[in-house]
C-alpha cells in the first residue's frame, strides 16, 4: 500500500510577491530592468539595435554595451542628448543616472530561436 503524502504549507503567489517587493536588492533590480526598457526611446531607433544597457556602476554611471567601437563613439557624441531624453523615465522611476559609459567589449550577440 502506497504511503499517502499530504501537501501543506504551500507559499502562495501573493506571499512570494510580497517577499520580493520588500527585498531591497530585488526592488532595485526590477527598477533597473524597467529603466533598461526605455533605452531604445532615449538612444533612438538607429542605436536601439546596436546598443543595450549592460549594468549600473556606483555614482549613477550606466554602462552601455555597444555592437562595435563606431557605435560607442557615435553614442558618446550624443551622450548629453541621450541623458536629456532619459530624464522623464529616470524621474518616474526615482533613479539617478549622471553619466553613460559606452563599452563595445561588453557586447554579446543574442541567440535567435
């Protein structure tokens, strides 16, 4: 005769979401992820496919991975304009990005399905 197992003490989805929303690191990661979604709007359509946010450094520096050095150079020339376009998104997310660093060494091609 098989032993009957009773499953109890499940954690509900609501409990997990509450736990996640109270963890500072998780809240920060979600906020950054939301900010990264706006990169294409700030950088423009031309650069949205050739660059993407990579990470955040101390002091409000966002590192942007670039497809190549030419893209990094072009974005560097537009940095002030990009930061201005980013401001509404930063305010809505209560984030502070003071500078952008463009790095072609961080670029990784995404695999297509």
